[in-house]
C-alpha cells in the first residue's frame, strides 16, 4: 500500500515553487479556468475539493479524471561579481486529480476526491555551482489527499457536507554544507522522509434564489510527522566524517477557510468572487531530528520560518454559449506567506497573480470535457544577505508559469 501511494505521489508531484507557500489549488480544468472560484456555483464532481456541499447538484453517479500541466521559469540574479546567475531547472510538472460522486437518495450524496492540497518542487539548474546550495539546492513536498464526504440537502436552497481527509506526504530536502572544523570540505546532505496525517472538512452552500448563492468551506490543519533517512555524501577530497541516520520531522498542512458568493446577472452568465484564508502561521519552523549525533553538529536541523497568514482572492465568470458549450475566464491574486526576515531558497515565492481561460463541452448526456489555460506571474523577490542562514544578496526575477488543464467526466 505504501509503495502504491508513493508512486501516486510521484505522479501527483505539483508545480515547481509556484504555489503560495506550498499550497496547491489546481483541482480541475473547470476550476482552473474559473480561477478556483467554485465554492458557491453549480457543482460538478470536482466540487468534492472546492466545496463538497455543492455535489448535491450532481445527479446519479459521476466520475471525473483530470490533470494540470505546469511549465515554470525563473532566474536567480546573483549580485556578487564572483558567482553566476542560476536558472530554475526546466521541467513540466503534472498534477492529476480524480473524483467520484454518487447520489444515494433525494437528500444524500457521497463524494470521494483524490487530489493534492500541498506540494512543492524547487530545483536549481546546476546544484554544484549554485551559490545558494549551502541553504538549499533542492526541496520537494509530494502529497496526496484521500477525501470521502457525505453531503445532505436539507432543502432546494441549503446543503451541508462533512468529510474526513487522509493525507500522505513525502518530504525531500538537499543542502550542501562545510564541516565547521574541517577546511575545504563540501558535503551533500539529503533528507527523505514520509508519513500520514488525518484531518476533516466541512462545507455549506445556501442558494435562496436561482441567481444568488453563498458557499463556505473549512479544512482543518493536519500536522504531519514524517520519518525517513538522512544521508551524507562526500563532494570534495576531504573524507566524510558523517554517517547516515534515521530522521523525524514535522510539516503542517494548514487550516483554511474559503467563502464565496455567486450571482447570475443574466440567465446564461454566472459570476463568482471567493476569498480564501489560510493559517500559514502554523508553520513556525522546519525541524528535522537525527537519531544519531553527527560530529560537530547538533542533534537536529532547525530553520525558523514564522510564516504569515494569507488571503487568496479569486474571481470566475462562466457563460453558457450554447446548451452544450460553456466559456470561462478567471483571475487570482494570491498573497505569499513567507516572512521576509526568514526567507530562504527552498520556497522562493512572492505574491502571485493568475489569469485564466477555458471551455467546457457536453458531448452528450454521458460525457463532458473541460479544458483550461492559465498564465501565472510573481513579483520579484529581493534577498538580503544573512550569513547565519547562508543567504547571499540576490533577486529572483521573471518568475512565471504556463498552466494547461484537461478533465473528462463520465456520467452513469
């Protein structure tokens, strides 16, 4: 089972450092095209992730399978005259999703989602020459959430849902360091650990009129504890004084609240505005404990984070061009949680914006195909030198990404 989950996480590896912190919101092609503004509008199977109370709109049984591909790019402009600039590694990252919904009766629905709430993949083009390798040369968070829900429709206007969430997380972190007592010594430290965590979620949707609806979703914090290995590899000519050891660490999946309102100014057009609050302040520090003491080092690796709570604002518009074709557009403004006093090279994010387009095609009563495209860009991040954290003065510039999504729904 663990091996199967790990393989699934490799496939579910999210975008390269382009999330707000390490949060992920790309849960379906329709949702992507609408900027994620899905908490109050008419539901589809992916509503399990956005607001499971909306699956009471979904008749019968339905399965949706989809994926989002992300192609990011950025440059670290080093201000020192003796070090080269460094680009992020060229990669295309895939983020698949799967949903199943089943109407149980006139008032009860079941929904199951497999998606990722958090993820990170920061990798530099040439780790050996990257001047920031003493802080971080590679950081990865791979996760998959398995989220069953039960939704109850109290009336045509009001629905509630409750769910449980099992999250598997794989954490990897590479850094190079010099032994404090040995000159001219570079050692690569590779940490790999994984574990399970559990949480819950609640959703509500109130639609007093066909043209007006309100939605609310809460997802609990999941405090992940991961166990794995800490390996040391010799990079220079100096003999390796360290030995591999078992490690234990913690990483939060933060609590979040999403609230939104949907209006239909005309019969075929729906507009929705959402606000997402995320309690990133739960991420106070990265701590990795070593089972075996290493010569000249403490029994743990600790890095202060002290992240800030954030808001994400998202807007989506959907227009029914015909009875079978829908056109969509969206906009997102996403705040960065990173505390400037503790910034690092593992999560080099800033406030980001996304513009999106997409379309949906109801082929017949059985099949629906949705497609999306998004362009993401972030503000430049200026790093001030902090010797104690191996941070040098540089600027992360021209950070952007292209995102393409596709989802297929089968109704039965």
